[in-house]
C-alpha cells in the first residue's frame, strides 16, 4: 500500500467521520478553498461555502446519520467511496441510502466531490 | 492488469453497450460477474444481465455513453458518464451515472451502478 493510498484513505475516513459527528470545522479542514461538489440529484455544482452551509443546516434535520459499509479505493489524485448512509429521523423512522462518492484530491485536500445516490429512496422509510 | 489494460477494458465495455454488441459484452464479462444496482438494491448475474439487454432498449432509438471520466485503481475502474438517449418519440433524455467495476484477467468481475431513479420519467419523456 503506497503512502498516497494511505493518505487518501485517511482523508476519506476523516471526511465521513466529521460529517457523521456534525463537526463542520473538521469537514472544512478536508476541503481546499476552491473545492466544489456536484450532486447527481440536482445536477448542480456547489461551492465549498455552500456545501458547508448545507451540512450545518442538515445537522439538525435528523436524529442521527451514519456512513457505514465504507468501501474505499484510491487512485493517484483521488478516491472513491461506496457506502451506506443510515439516517434516523427525529420520529425514529430509518432509511438506508446506498451512495458513491468520487473525490479529486490535491495536496491532501479535496478539490472536487461527485456524489451519486438514488433520491427515489428518500421516502423509503421503515 | 495495468492501468492501460483496465482503461481499454472500460472503453470496450461501454462501446459494446452503446453499439448493442452483446457478443463483446459476453466476452468482457467474467463468467461469475455480478452486477449490482443501487436503484434495485440487488445483484444480478452476468447471464441475467445479458438476457435483459434487449429489453433495456425498449422505447429507445439510440443510446450513447458520453462525457466518460475514467479513473483506475489497482483492480478496477470508476467511470462517471452521461447516458444520452433518443426515444422513438424523438424525446432526448440524459442520466448521470457512476459505475465502479472490478477487473481480473482482462475481464470485468463485478459492477456496482449508481444512478437516480427519480430521473427515469424525464429520461423517457414522461411527466416530470
């Protein structure tokens, strides 16, 4: 396992752990200043500031959100994470979303994120 | 497989899908290949996938796999692409898709496909 592979994997886990814990400062530390994120559900690209604002707002929307089953693969300038996002709503309803995140990394900071998931599952609570 | 062989395999696979070359798909998918779709949340076998290929084209005149961004890792690739379709009605639709594939000995052994099912109606030209 190369040093780059190890660093990219660590960055990926740091990002997910930070989002899970609602630690926006730690998320911010993973991002390059010019970071952008594209989301397949909206087809839109958001800036780092917009992304951090959305995460801040999103913190209170659910009781708990965990990023499980992380399968991470790395390449020279990025990583892919396939994961399950388990959401527990305030009323106890749960939903699991299978998602894929592709990240471009420069100098140990994320410069681009692409997230793919099925928004048709948003309402599939149990 | 080295990076160039994996990239070549990726391009061959998508060109074959685009051109309806089931014989090529049959060649590049390993016998034990599994295809998983996030929309259905279940795995299908290689043979199930190949058998359903003609049905997947129902209502469509043409499909092209564009804007391919490919990155490789030691035993596979991730491809982000736009699936552009032209329906028999003339309607044009697009889906953004990401596939993570594992490869071994010149063949694809596993495919995980991620897309958004809420875009299907717009893709086919139905109500949005």
